[in-house]
C-alpha cells in the first residue's frame, strides 16, 4: 500500500481504496478454470449493460497458471493475465466497474527509509453499466484510458475479453452447476457428499471466502461441449442470466492446474 501511495497518481489512490475494501471483506475471489474462459469471452452479450450487477463491492478474479487463454505479446515478450480485481464504482454518470488487470509487470520506487518498493503495475479499465446501451455497443465504444500508452500495453481485444469475462461472471448469479464454494481443503470431500452449508460458513470464519468457477466443465466431450447462453429469468422475464446448455454425456477428464491468484492465499490453520 505504501508503494502504491508513493507513486502519487489518482489511479493508484483508487487502487489502494479498492484493495482496502477487498481486504476488509476477507479477500473474496473467484478461481476461474481455463476451459470456461473462451466460452465466456465469445458469448454474445447483446443485452442492456445496465443489467450487469457486480455480486459484491470488490471481487478478485483468479486466473489459471496453465492453459490460460488470456495471453498477449508486447515487444516480443509473452504475458499472461494473472488476476483481475473487479470493483464497483461510478464511471462518469453511470454505475459501473473498474477492472484492475495484473499481468506481472512491476516497477521499482525509491524508499528513503530503506529497501526500494517493488510496485506491481496494473492496467485499469473502466466500464459503464448504463441503461439504454448494450454491452456489445459499450465494447465497441470502449474509450482509451489515461496513460494506457506507457509501459506494457495490453491489446484492446484482450481488454475487451477481460470485460466480457467479468460481465459474464456477473450474470451467472452463483449457478451451482458452474460456481461452487471453495471450502477448506480438509472439508472438501465432506462438502461434496453433503452440500452442508456449515462447511461454507466454517471456511468463511477462517478467512477463506471464495468460489470455484467452471471446475465441472473440465471435461472434453467426444461430441459436443457444454456451451453458455443468455436466458431471461425473474418476474416478467426481465433478469438476464448466463446458463450452460449440457453437452454430450460421453467424455474424458481434462486435468488442469488450479488457478493462481491476485495474491497468494494461504490455507487457514485448523
């Protein structure tokens, strides 16, 4: 935090505020498996962007260590998106979200009291969730952010994929077929057998507040994969929701590493 403040920028101050709220709320996160990411970034979001609701004030999206499709190249160097911090905010006259994208870039800042700060550099992207315009239209008009031409530059299409991913996750509404609680390691088998809420509550008390996204989709069907679609739910069918149409029942397992994180989260002691 000291390093962030030492940079002296308004964006850094907003980053500090978001990280503070995130830490105060026990660092909630989604760990997203690799196979679901291309499905969500290709989903046509031709719906009113004002219907996108972030599930909490600040949420960390943890991306996979291997087979990560959110990659780009800048000046002949390959970068992988490690994590995204998604925070609720106002963008001009609309409620929206700020997406802080972590791809491993750092900078060194002087510290008069000792060892220099090693400061993570993140690219941020503001997105307005405004009534009267679709997400697809907003993506076409996505403005250039200040200072986006300094340091490592994320291609616009990659930034749009990040926005699509985050909007789609907001529209999934904790579908139990796709999103499952990330309980303590010692309780995972018991939770899978019983689905008892007490294991989730125990995990949250111990400071582990997270959900796993797409683990059940880590299969490769012989015929057809499950695929996402927008359906309309609620009273008068006015609430959009991302659901997954089931694929073939004949499949083989695809083993992937678990996602990494915005920061290393240690398992709470029992």
